[in-house]
């Protein structure tokens, strides 16, 4: 899918990658980029589910693998992504979330994009302080009735144990939102993603963003990086 400028020149739709550990705000920033630029967020999980539901050849192959308890191969994911990138709604560009996860996948993605004259315009790395992230995530809890979110340090209900929104008194925490588990998830992310950071840095596509500040400030910095990478 291509986009044509008013002067007749043809531009390939931008392709962005969001990198960042759990809790860094990738989902929030992706939604804001969608709204501002008309980009489409593509997450691996959503792509697989949609392909299976549509019954495409790649979707059928993915369904067979998942039903057998196996991991969907890179070739199948790339085939599903190829189909998705051909859809009309990607004409303004896409944000990839959750793919690639390895340099092998990154190289396969580069080959796929080259087929349509596209490339990774920016790999945006949302950088966080691990110790602060452990505190941020481990302190989260929510109302079991309405889902309103709270935090031990940053946002407690006005009346202890009672939801400000619906008045329910049943609060819950995710089982994996504890300091030890969060620290392990962050360490695993850094091990897995470090080669990707190097990969895109060498190609001049990496954009490092401090993701520890207010959401709106982070969004402004991300938007500036996107505008620079896609030339507006």
C-alpha cells in the first residue's frame, strides 16, 4: 500500500516499532500515535487471532500450530503480516507491537518490507528505570467490580478499601504484579531485546525515549521522534 503526495510523488507508508518492557506505556503511546497520525497498531497476538478468524491460509496454519500447543513459526507470522500490510487501512502507516522479538525476525521483517519499498522508519525504545518500574508495577491494584486502577503510593482511594468510582470494597492485584516477578520480567526483557536495540541502532533507526515522566510529555517526545523519522 502506498500513499501519494499532492505533488505526485509516491511515498511508502511509515513503519514504526515500539520497544519497551512491561509497564513502560507502549499501549498508551501507540493509541496516542494512532489518534494523531492515523497509524494502525499491529500486535502479534491480535494479528494471529484475526488471521485465524478470517480463515486465511496463514491463519489456518497458525491455528493448527496453536491447537497442537506449539509456537507459531516466524514464516507464518511474516505471511500473516504480509497479508495485513496489504489492507487499505494501513495506507497511513503502522506501529508494530510485539514483533520483531529477535534479530532473525528483524531481518525477515526487513525483507518483507523491502518487497513494497518500505523500511523501519523508527524503532522507538521506551527507556525506563528498572528499580522505579518495579515499584510502579508492584504497587498496582484495581477495583474488582469496575476495574478502576489504584496504587499503593501514587493513587489510593479516598476511603481505604472502598472504590471511589463504584463504592465496591473488593480490591484485587494481579498475581504477577509482585516485586520479584516484575524484576524477573524486566531482566528477561533486557536480555531478549538488547540485540534488537543494537540491530536498529546500527541502522540509524533507533530512537531512545525517556519513559519515566508524565504521559503527555512522553507523547510529545515520541511524536517529535516520529515526525523526524517520517519527515512529518
